[in-house]
C-alpha cells in the first residue's frame, strides 16, 4: 500500500452536497420533521384519540354501573313499595327518612357487626391458608406442584351453586359425611347433629365454603409472587443467622407486601358482599341469625317489599366498601412513595 493510498484511507469521505434548490442541511430537515411531529401531536386528532378509544368502554361502564347506582341512590330517598312498583301511586320523596329508620334499628347494627365478623374471619383464614399453600408449592417437586395447581384451578372454577350443594351434603344432619367421620372417633357421637341449629356454627360452615372458593386465587397469586423474591437476599439472611421464620418475616413478607395488600382488600370486598352462599345454604330464606348485609337488604326489598329501605341498606353497604377501597388506595400510594 502506498503512502498516497494510506493518506486517502484516513480521510473521511466528504458528505454529499444537498440537492440543488433545497437550501437545507440534514440537521435542518430533521428539525423540521420533529416540529412537524409536534404539530401533529398538538392537533385535535392526537389529543382526542385516547378518549375515542376509551369511549366504548366508558359507555358500557356508564350503562352497566352508572344507571343502577343512580337508581339505587334515587330509591334510597323515596317511599317505594308495591303501590309505587305497580304504578298505583307516585314515589314520594322522604329525604333521609329511610336512612334514619335503618340506622336507628338495632337489628341493622346486629347485621353490620355479624357481617364484619364474618368477613374478617373469612379474610384471615383465606390469607393464611393461601400463604401456606403458596409456600408449599415452592418446596414440592414439579409434578406434585402441577397436581396441586390443577386441583386449585378446578376448585376455583367450580360454580358457587355446585360448591354449596356439596357443602350441604357434607354437613347434612342425617346423611352428612362429616358427622359420619367424626362419629368414628372414640368417644364422639355426632350422628344427627344439626350444624345449622345456631347462627355462629352455621355461619362458620358458610365461612368455610367461602374460604374454600377464595383460597385458590390467593394461593396461585402468592405463589407467582414468591418466584420474584430474590434468592440472594434469602441466602444473605441465612448467612446472617436468620432462621426460616426470620427469612419469611424480614425478606419474603416485605417483597410480597403490595400483593398481600391487594389480595386482602379484594378479599374484604368479596367477603362483605357474600350473597349466594348464605342464600342457597339456607334454602332461600335465611333466618335472622344468618342475615348479612346483602341478604338483609334483599329481604327488606323483595320480601317485605320496602324497596326504599332495602336501597338505603345497599347504599350503606356500598359506602362501607368504598371506605375499604380508600384504605387500599392509601396503602398502595404509601408503598409507591416508599419505593
């Protein structure tokens, strides 16, 4: 290679001149292109496109949720019974009369306390059992994990009516499997035992039914969350002398906290809104000691035909659930700020 060739190779090729008549450099054309994109984004089509895409979803939400909620609020401020339902009388506004009446009723507060205790017990049992199953899934072999996941999904996908019928058979007074099994124990005679003779015992059975249906979702979600726990942190904690509980308390739980908060909030909302399990288990006519807020509201509206009072109870239930949602949002915002 000659010196002339070497010097030529070191010189960068000259940039081709701009086409005649344009009078613009490449940078100038790029700047104009970016300004054009900005102008298009500022245009009416760019700003309205997201709302146009959201419009069908918002319309469906407005029709499915907005109208029933507006109708519920309207009824809760009216005297609305069968005469108003059949059109013999016009609905009469009573202001806060329905709320004053139900809030001054001792039975209503008994139902509220019973609902809160029922939901709290169901949520605690669901979260504890779900966490235990999720931890178990991390320690079993692959085929055992697959079998457990299949069983969880099958129980999760079972219709509520079918699950309720199975539980009615398990706890039946005369032909129940549980009574038969317990009677096999030495010194125990449960033959003919009626699990629904009293409210606390019967609601405990219904709570087990609710927990049985809710555990699969919690266990599968927590199991997926456990796969995101860094193994390095667990190994470091063990090297520092932490036992199994210490690793779970100071490493696993903080990582899973957002998921646990979300699952706990959803479980509270679902368990406070339990209706078919209680309604079907009691044959469509829950006794007074089995009433929770949803069945109590249903009875007031469709059994007593006091639609205004039933709507007021349902609206109070919605407000209670909105309070739970507010607590959930506050916790999630705190977690986001901490991260």
